[in-house]
């Protein structure tokens, strides 16, 4: 930190000092400054308890407990001149202790704090005023959104490294430096958030949220693939038990579809389709050449009245002019994630694919001479 000497037009360095050098204490000084002026930590916080010891089966004490503008609990752990190596573990432990505090319990904790101050104020009214909501509309300490703020003059490398790792894994934890300087006979205190840096905070939050979303998508994809694999194994086994030969050479898939050649024209394939909310059988027409696909579709469509009649109900004829492939299909609604419905769905898939293939086969053979 520097002070401007206007006469000499130069910056003069203000010497840094330590709290202990001036007999300032963590409990009686640093803690009190934050208690009386929590805004020095860079945001609006409502302190609801000091030296909180309401942990079950332990006598440990949390320096300060607060609420932020979103109704999350904020644990503030202070260290004077040096953070030491164990402050992160200590704070995370406290966060786990307060994670189960209910709305009513938080009100009681805050009311005890107010009563000690002899302010004659009501905890419910103060929280409503702070959050600018009617008390009935307020949610407090929802889920695992507890936050941690570590305060110290210096932070050990072990601490900053662990904090960065925790933040990368979705834990809202911050490091704030409180540094004393001597200016004549006065002590200046500089408050500096070092993790996350203010200018990178939103960016890092965005990266964290992106990573969390990507992990969720990846997890969902893996769960879907496992479900699909399991379903296809059961369906193919059922087809085999019915001596249905069309898919005899297929034994596995983790995709949402499993297919086989029509056996007549190579680029005409029969597919079983398994989606989250529906299942279908289809004939997929997908040659390398779009024009060929459309000609094949049109040739079959000339017989669509007979094919629909053979099948017993109208099929869905999709030329798909904006895509390379074309499709003929039949579908029904189905909840893939409800395994109680699988037996019914497997029977539907087998019966309709058998009837579907039988309805289409003579007409595929009829047009095959032009495309083989």
C-alpha cells in the first residue's frame, strides 16, 4: 500500500505490520470488526451468531455464522496473522455440522444472538427485512449450499491450493486477506479477496457451472446407455425365444436403436427404436446418395395403401426432403425408465416388427430389381 506525497509527486510505501505486534487478538478484535461491519467482506451479510457452539456432540466453536442475500448460511472462520494449515478442514467440518439446521432452528440461533445484544429486536423481522421478503416466503439453508469465508492476514500454500480445488468441485469457499499497515500512529486495514479474484469470479463460476452441467450430462448419458443395453438384451432374447430370425445376428447395442439389413436391398434397414418417452419400429432408407433414397421411398410409397392394409393400421411415411435419409415407421408411447412396463414394450416391439417386416417384404422384393 502507498500514500501519495503531493509535494514531491511520488508514492511512498506504507509499512506493513502484524496484528500481534499491536496486541490485537483474533477473538476480541478481528472477530468484532467483522461482527459489527460484515460488509468489509465485500457483500451484504447478516451476522446471526458469534462463537456458535450449537453443534451436536462437540464443543467446537465457529467464529461467526451469517446469512447471505440468497438465504444461504455463511460460515466465517478467522485467523489472525497466519491461516495455519488446518483452517480449511476446520471450516468444512463446521459446514457439515450446520447443513441440517432448519429454518426454525436458525431463527432460534439468531434470536439468542439478538437477546445477548439486548437490542429488543425480533429475529423473524430482522431476517425478513434483510432478505426483503415476507417471512413465509423465505427459504433458509436449502440443500448443501452452505458457504465458507476464510479470513487471515496470510494464507499458507496448502490452504489456497485446497480452496481452489474445492471451488473447482462446486464448494463455495473464499479467502479474504485482512492486512494491517502503519501510517504514523494509526493502523490502516486493507481487506482483499484473493480467492476468487473479483475480476475472475463470474468467469470461474461460469466454468464451474459448465463443468457441473457437463458431468451431469455425462452421467445421464451413461445411465441411458446402461438402460438401453439392458433393454436390447432382453428384447433380443425374447425375439430368439419366438424364433424371430430377422435380428439373429445382433446381440448388443448401447444406443437408442438397434438395426439389421432388410436382406433384400442393403441400404434398407429395419430398426428397433427406444426413446425416453416412446418406442417404434422403422424401415430406414439411407444410401450414400440422397436421390437414391428418395427414389426408393417413392417406389415403396406407390404401394403404401396395400402396405398399410397388410399392417392393419396406417404407417408413418416420412420422405424427409430436408435430410438425406427417408423413413417408414410405427410408434407408441412408452416410459423407458419404468422397468415395470418393459415386458409390455418388448412384446409390442416384437409383434409389431414381425408384422411390419411381413407387410413390407413383398413390396421391397418387387422394387428390388431396379436397385440391386
